[in-house]
C-alpha cells in the first residue's frame, strides 16, 4: 500500500467510527425522549439516521477492504447487494434532507397552519414517496446488471461493464443524479432561502423595536446598550449561518462525487483513483455531519444526550461504590475471623 492508500484507509476508519457513534447517539435520543418522538420532523431525522447507520455498517467496510486489497471484497452477490444499498441509501438520505427543509419551510412561512399541513400522516406519506423514489433506481440498475465493483471508487456501486450498454448507462446515470442530487438541492435552496427571507424580515422588526427602546431609555448603561447591539448583530447572523450549513454541507459532501460520476462517463477526461476514493469519502462524510447538523447540536437533543450520559455515569458510579462497600465489608469479616 502507498502512503496515499494508508491515509485514505485511515480516513474511512475514522469516518466509520464517528458516524456509528454519532448516529447511534441520535437513535438513543429518539428512543429516550418522548418529546422528540412526538415531533413530526423526528420521523425524517429517524429515517436519515437509519440510512446513515446502514451506510456505515454495510458500504464503508467494503470500501475500506477495496482500498486495502485493491480488488472486489467478497463475492459478486455480496457486492450486488451492497451496491444496491449504496444507491438506495444515498438517494433516500438526500430526499430525507429535502423533506426536512420542506418541514422547516412550512413551520416558518406558515406557522399558524403548520399543524394542519404537516401531521404524522403527511410525514408518513412523504417518507413513503422517498422510499419508492429511492428504491426504483437500484431496482432498475440491478435488473440491467449495472451494479458491481468500481475500481475508481474502491466500492460496490453503479457500474457498467458492457460497452454496448454505454449510451443507455449514460442516460440512466444522468437521470438518476438529476432526480436525486439536483432535485434535492433545488428543494433545499428554495425552501431554506424562503425561510431565510422570513427570518430576516422578523429580525428587522425586532431591530426596529430594539432601537426605539434604546432611544427611549436615555439613562441606560452603555454596557447594556452595547450588549443589545451585539445580540442584534448575532441574531441577524444566526439564521444565515444555519441555512448556509444545511446547504453548504450538502453541496460539499455530495457535489464532488456526483460531478466525478458524470465526468467519468466521458472517455476524454482521466480521473485519478485517489480522487475517486476522496470523492467517495466526502459522500460518506455526510453520514458524519448529519447527526450534528440536524440533531445533536440542537438544544432539545443536546439536553437529551447529556441526560443519557449523566444517567449512565451515575449508574456506573453507584455500581462501583456498591462494589467498593461490599469488598470493604468482606475485609472486615475476614479480620474478625
């Protein structure tokens, strides 16, 4: 193995461990907190977590084996199953992010009618569509034998071995990425930019009220006035940062891989195998960032996972103190004998 391959293998191992721990923690928060389970967005986050976990335990290990051994890991049947899952899970996670953005758009732009527009039944219908949409492409690819081990990405994924099917495969790949990556990106941009517009409008209203209050309060201390102005500035930046994170991580993680897949269809451009694996690792990194972007850094999830950790630590401390007292009692009995 070259130094590049060692580095890439190490990166995949780190991605696997972090993605597994972070997504398991999100799942634990969902199971632990009844308040999180009651919320409609929890269904979309649960579906996204399921996709990330399955991707972590099924696709990442085979990519790691592909990097190390430079050949197809396992038999053809295993590779076909993993390639099927890779196409399904990637599309499903993209559409889940789009569904979360639609939920936020309805909640912010139509707050009074949110509970009538986005119920559990509506969320279940959206999830049903994402599953049907996501499973249709891998079924079509598997029936046409377009799933296999791709050396460029060291992964089991969409791959055409027959030159006579090149035109059909190019059309299929273009349609697939248009209706998965591009569709999700358009939905994300449309909904979150609408949310940002509403957030900025409310910030302006709050800023006007704040400035009027500061003008009326003549005797206010300068430090208080300064804090109010700083909070006003932070409030304007908060929504922009969040929405930039949602859209930015989506583009940063998926765009290099999708562009590489499309450029690869052209026989004119040569793509390095190292770049192919790097683009695949960037796509895998979405399974690492999603738990933090959509769940663990939010106040409700943060409070829940802190409660879980404190509960585990208290239980372990109680058990250790009980063992210590028991051993102490035994020592006393032995001395008395």
